C-alpha cells in the first residue's frame, strides 16, 4: 500500500525519547511532515493550528499529561486525528483507559521499528477509508443540495394543484417555516418562439424574487401541468405593504417588457393563510384570471380588469345555430368564402357575451360544428370529415385568443371547402412555398412571415401547409434545416458555426441542441462518423 503524505506530531517531555521517535517516523515516511512538542499543552496548540493527522504522545508529562491532552483534543472537535499513546509497561492500564477516551492505539516503550511500521500502516489505512467515505458523503450532500430546489418546486407545484399529501405538506411547511399571509402570483411572457419560453421564464423568476425581496419572501417555479407560465408563492412580511409591493412589481415588469420588447402578463390569486397552506384556492383564482387573456391578450395585470364572477357560455338557440350553419352553406354555394369570417365573428360574439371560460367556449363551439355541420349534407365524405374533425379539435385547443379562434374556425371551413371542390390552388401554392423555403433557409422565418409572403391568413395557411406536407410549419422547418445541415457537414469544409448560420440558427448552442435531438449525434460526431 503506497503511503500518503500526512502531518505527524510526536509529544514527549524527554527530549531524547521525542527526537528518537520523530527520527524513526521521518526515516520510515520521508514524505511526512513531523512536528514535536514537549507537553500536552504545546501539543494541543499545534494540533489545533496545523494539519495533524497522527499523534504519538507520552502519558506522563508536566503541565498537561497525555490523557488530558487527548480529552481536550476531542472536546475541541478534533475527532478525526489519530492518537497513539506511547507508554512504558507500568502505564499499560492508563493506555487502556485512554483508548476508551478516544485513543486509536498504543505502543510500549522502547518503540521498535516494526511496531511503528505496523501502527503507521494501520492508521494510514483508516485515514484513506475515512477520506473515501467523506468524499462519498460530500458527493451525496452535493447531490441532495443540487436536487433540493427542484424537489421543493415539485412540492409547491403539487400544492398549488391540490395534490399534496399531508406528509408532503408538513415537509414543505417545516422547510420554509413561513407564517402569516401569502398569495399566489402567476406570470409569463408571450415569446414568439417556443424555445424562448424557458429563458424568459427563468428571467421572470429572478426578476420577481429581486423586486419583492424588500416586502416578502418568495419562491418561483414552473407549474408541472402547464409550462407556458410560472408560479410565485409569496409570503408577505406585512400585508399592509402588499399594495406598494405589487405596484413596484408591475412597474418593474413593465420596464423589463419595454427593454426586451416582449409582452409580460401576470395575475394575483386571493390571499391565504400559511397555517392551512391554502395555495390551491389562491392559484385557482389566478388561473381563472390567466384564462381571461383569451379575451384580452393585450392586458398585462389581469386582475385589474376581469371580474371574479365566472360566466357560463351563452346559450344559442337552435334557430340561431341553423342560421349560422345556413350562412356557411350559402358561402359555399355562392363561392363567397370571404364572408365566412364575418359570419364566424358574429356567431362567436353571440356566444361570448359575459366572458365565459375559454375552455367551455371552445368545447361548445367544436361540438356544434362537428355535430351540426355534417347535417348540411353538402358532400363531404365520412373519411374527409373525420380527418378534418381531428384537425379542428387540435387547432381550437391551441388557440391562445378569441381573434385566433375566429381565424382558426374560418381557416378550417375554407380548408374543408377546398377539399370539397378539389381545388388545386393549395397544391400550387405549397410547391412555391417549398421553393421559397429552400432558397431562404438561412433567414429567421416564421409561419406568419411566410403566410404574408403568399398573401394568406396565418391560421388558414397553417392548415394548407399541414395538409400538403404532413407536418406543422415548425416541424417541417426543423426537418428541412437538419437535412441541409447534414448535407453541408458531409459535402463541404465549412465550420459548424458557419453551417449553423446557413441553416437559420444564429445561436450555435441551440443549433447543437436541435441537431443532437434530431440526428442523435453532435455536428462534429456526425461529420467524423459519416465522412
């Protein structure tokens, strides 16, 4: 076993004995740093100020003897230091007693070289094992420390959705020790690209914590069941100052919004007591207010403008339903597709009086179209209508606001009509679209930009695109860019950063992430493996 460099202290009031033992240690372990002390008091001073791992100490010494030194050493918290009593035969009983006080071993004077070697080797073995265990413990503690924030966020996410078990609630309360009044805040940023949401949510988390710090303790986390916004649980130090804190937060978020040119929205839930941990009720109100962004997407501080009273979807009479459906039939028969938007706008406006919950509105509107529309018997086959029914369900569910819902319904109806009359216009446009995308792959293209390029409403264009390519615009662009990137990697000497720009990724780290996800290799790995 290779020795390890250690610090050793030899303690003895007899200079000849002390120096002789110290010399033996130096001969056996030249890499050791060896100190000497003439009594227990001096030994204690050295032990507490120097990196000492092994101590050889006599028992009978003036000022402070060996056992007193040992007791003082352990009392000071030095439990890892290995202490070996060096005693004459007559003091053997003292040595046994010292072992019970925390000594690790003992040697009988005169100390023989072989005895010293055996003791040193044994101490080295123990020290190596302890250091290994300590390293494992530190690693485990680091892992626990690193995972604790995520675990706490998980508990809070379960708490605000009323899924927390009693033992988990107790754990959360004991971890923070929060008392008094709290509120739940929900907020998010309307990023134009899905990949920007994570970065923005992280920025919002830091902003909220810093702005509210003078008035409250807070923890901000993503909601596990809804990734488009984050939740802040706020514990007010003084509820009376909450109004000032909220005004300051609103001003701070507005400043960030102006600096970054991106909309930020937020909503406060109702106050609750931390004694009962009523986070779910507060979150329910905030979530209800958030859903009202469907009607007022331009509003930032939602609870300033939206009533707490939840309104039902307005009942539309059978007569009104038939009038709406007949207007669709008329638009189809007369070829006046542009009037569809007006009809849809008027009908949905009738259903949304009083601002009903958006999910209820979407469900009722989808049911009306999918159940009533086939009764017009215009000529859609069962296969076609089934396919379009799936499209409608997905598209309506994803609409973020009322105007998009109207565009979505109109585009869906137009798509059905084009399917009915067998128009080849859509195919011609999509072929031109493919040529355009191939030529402009290096640009920052979005569905809205490309739709305007071909003079289409974005929602309608999205349906045409999906029908023709079998993929959403985003999915198709990723596929096209990855194909081009692979071609450039295999057939050119261009650097990866240049290839990233040529296929439309300005952020090289994001390009690496997307490439690895889709190709299962990093760009460099792909080039090395397939060239």
